[in-house]
C-alpha cells in the first residue's frame, strides 16, 4: 500500500514548455486534489475531482488543466509554463475524512 | 466561497508550555475541520480532525475545539516538545464535505517553534 505517489519529484522547465505531473493513489479514494504551495501562501487548491471522469476548478486554476480518466490517477498539465508557476505541487486524495498527501513535486520554471 | 483565516502566523513557545492556533471560516455549511502538520521538506500530514456535530476532540497531547456559532476552531498542543516544531495548517471545506463539493481550503499556516 503505497498511498499517494507523485511523479516526478523534481523538474526544471523552460518558459513555454509543457509537462504533465502524475498522481496515483491505491486507497480507492473518490476525491483527488492538486495544490500548490508557495512561501507564506499556504496550500492553494488548483483543481480537484470528486470521482472518475469529473474535474472542477479550485482557487487558482489558470494555466493548468487536469484529467481523471481512471479513479486511481489524477494528472495535472501545464501547457505553457511560466516563471509564476515555480512552486511545490502536492497531490492529495480522500474519501470522507482527511486528505492524504503525496510527497510533492518541486517545479522550477526558468 | 470559503475563506479560512489562521492565526498566528508564527508562534514560539518554551518546551513544556501549551500552544494554541486558531482558525476562522466563512462558509456556514462547512462540516469537517482537519489539522495538518508539515515538517520542513516533508508532505503535510493529518494529525487530528473534527466534524461539526462534535465540540471537542482529543488525541493524547493534541486537541481541537469547534465553535460553530462563531465559526472558529482551534488546535491545542499541551506539554510541547521540540519535535512539535513544524508548520501547522487548518482547513475547512467549501460546503458540505463528502458531497458533490469535495474540496478543502487551507489556512496560510502557523510556524511553531518549541525551544528546549
């Protein structure tokens, strides 16, 4: 039982490049989330999903897209990376209780 | 939408003292309130949570209290130890957690330092 796993752990992108962050959970959770964490800003919700095939916008969705084709996976895409998207990204999943977080992805856009 | 305010942003206590962190929320429909601890370079981890039908919950040295009327909830840590040093986050759902709106909004965090 691995919990919530994020891939990759670190990445450096050039401005304008695209990439996809993968989140996988093996707890059969319905809800999955993508947050970004910046110094002094806490955890801000980007997008979330309440079940397979559904997605919804969070607090800061601009510049990101997501997909939940399988219940266990939640993908976060950056179509054209910008320096403002430099951050630590956390995926999380939950059922009816607290959310469990992945180990995070540190993304730097230069 | 839901707005979660957390205070203080930093808190320094002596080992053995108590620490209290308070959060307020705006959505009266919110029904679930978790607290997370994040150590430096690590992922946030759930340490305690409370649902809206309960006023207080304890787990060893930590407790959470909820005042639904005033829309605030607090984390209490007693007999603090150096290993309690971390950033603590509160969270509240937008609407009725567990229903169609399954997202959690986090406070900005409190950096707790426990001095030996």
